[in-house]
C-alpha cells in the first residue's frame, strides 16, 4: 500500500486499495498520528499511550466541532441568502 501523501486522505488511500489489510489500516493510523503530532510541534516518540489516546480524542473532537461549525455556517448562509 502506498504511503499517505499530501492531498490524500486516509479514507481515500484505503478506499483506493483493492483489499486493505489490518497492516494497511495500522500504517495509515500511524501516519495520521504522525501528521497530527507534526502539526502540533511534538514528536510521537515523546508520547506515552495515555497521551496518544488523549491526542487522538482531542483531535477527533476538534475535527467534529469544526465540521459541525462549517455545516452550521453553510446552512445559515443558505437560509439568509434565500
């Protein structure tokens, strides 16, 4: 399976893999964790299991909140612009 590159989402990468195996999913998860750490200026090797769990939880929460906000803004603009 190819490495995750800029512009490719983990979902796209897995969907474009004919039959992803557990190792492929783990590789994408590790690359995602590495990307999150890079964005926050930290190193994966400096994290323990609890810190990784919290980093993934908080990053997921940030993603969900930002997605909701974007959806709310677009819905509001649609109503206001109508």
